[in-house]
C-alpha cells in the first residue's frame, strides 16, 4: 500500500527521498515549498507563449514599483543578478564591450570589496571578468581589535579602473551603506548591494535603493517565497538596461526591436548585442510568473502576519516538547534553537536526524556552540509533527533537564 502510494508521486517514481527541510531555503536542499498560488501562476505561464521582452518589461514595472528603483530585471537568482550587475557596471551601454566580456581588457574591471564581507558568491562577480580589490582588516572578527574596513580605505582603493563597489548587506556589515555610497558616488562609481538573504522585513525591498545603492540583488527563492531559481536585480535605469541586454535573447533585426523605453531605451543604443555573458542567467516565463506572484503575496502580507504564520509550527514543536530546552529566536525569519550540552552532543543529534526517516535537515551553523536551529519557512504541511516525533526519539534522554 505504502509502496504504491510512494510510486504515485514524482519523487517516488524517481527514487528520490522527500526530506523535511528545517534548515531554510538552501539551494542544496531545493529551497522551500511554493505556495499553491505561485505554482498555479507558473503552470499558467507555461501553458502559453509570449514575447519575452514584453514579459520582462512587465516584470520590470512590477519590480520597480515594489523596490522604488527606476528599473528591474527578473533573473535566475541573486548570484545571477550579481554577475549581471557586474557586467553592467563594466560594459555600460556599449554593445562591443558586452560582446567582449569576460575579456575585460581596456574596460573598468575592478570591483572594490570589503575583506570581511568576502563570501562564496563573489564567484559571480569574477565570472563576468571582474577583478576583486579587497580593502580593510576585519580585526573585530579576528579578535585582534574592534575595527573593520573604513571609508578612507575604500576611498584609497577607488581609481580609474574601478567599475563598482560591492556591499554585502548584513546587520554586521561595515562601513555602513551610507558611508560606502557617499564615498563611491564622490568618484562617480556605482554601488552594488548583495541583499540576497535580507528579506523579510519587507522594508528591505526599498531600503538599499532609498539609501542610494545603484544596483541591488535579491534572491527570489529565499524569504520572498518564489521559485528556487529566480532572483531580482533592481536599480538605475541604464545599469539594469545593460544587464537586461546582456541576458536577453536579442536575435532579431534592429528595426523589429521595439521594447518599452522604461525598460530598454533603444535611443541610447548604437545597435543590438548578441547573446551575452548573462545568457546563463535567464529566467523562463514560469519562473518570472512565480517570482512576480511571490512578490505580490510577500507585499500583501505584513511582516507581523508573516512572522505569526512562520512561528505557528515552531510554537507547536515547543508545546509538544515542553521538557526540552527549545528557545524561540526572533529575527527576519524566526527560528527554534535547540541547545545541547556541547558540540559533540549537537553533532550526534544532527547525524541522528539525518539518519531518521524521513530525513530531517536542521541548521547546524552553530554546531560548535552545541546549538542546532529549526527554520519554519521551508516546512511542508505535517513537517512540524515529523520533527516532534524525531526529536522525541533522538534527543539525548540523559541530557534532559
Ligand atoms: C543566497 C545568497 C546568494 C545567492 O542567491 P541565489 O538566489 O541562490 O543565487 C548570494 N549572496 C548571498 C549573501 C546569499 O546569501
């Protein structure tokens, strides 16, 4: 009976186990579970054909309205948005430069980055042909002091080859964005903000643009609740336009190219570039429809309503396991913190949850401190119960208070 039921599902037929994703919207765990309205929009979009420039222009208008930016682009993810942002800052509106990337000889190709903000996603910037120039010393993270990169260091690193300054949004990021923007703009250098994982709160959709950022990248598949491979790039009209020109399929005659100028202003171009460096960043019509639907749902729900919705399964787990040291950690996305005796105990429980059926993935980013975390935003219906059962089975009894 059970076997038959399993074989009636797509993942069952493929022999791919369905997991409980209590880690959050990680790419390696397939992101989250999409709301039925989002999947319905994706299916509807995929049932008809459109001119992709029309769809992208409509998406641009919605993204601009949601972010307060002049222009917007739907991409295949925040990393794609970062690659396109870099390519836009390097090539501007010059189709010959677009055609050459990632060969950046003769172009402004340096992206000034703050050493303490370096992360795995800067591959996306290098992929466009940029060179990263690091500034600052993260003494406060090394335990050697209290300081981090400062605006004067940024200023010293900006020169004639600087294409942009990158700022990775995070509550701990230094220098503050206002100082970075003021410094970069003094030299007419644009600021790219990586805000991939900063939603919610919803106010962040507008905050970086309002603070003067020239280009901002958001993930569609994280807090926004869109398709896993979707993202937003928003910002200044001509930079987003350059990004779009380096991503879109423009295999058409110049005379037949007629985009709305609010998205791509043909009057600013000498001709049409061919498939550019951003071609692998393309979002398909289903992903765009899913992203825009998720964006509308995100804006329609208040932060308080969203938090309450996410907190409900965490409250349920806590109520069912009242004898365990589970603590609610508030923040953009609330989490349940499981405090174990030490790192070894946390590692044991982590591995027992991975050996459980269904497999339970929790966040083990603070395992060294003996802590595991449960995130609510990627749980499917019934997952809270599965987590209760797994924790009741595997939590070390001798450690219970
Ligand atoms: C997740 C993340 C990205 C990549 O986002 P995708 O939408 O998965 O491409 C980039 N930068 C930061 C800081 C992130 O957290």
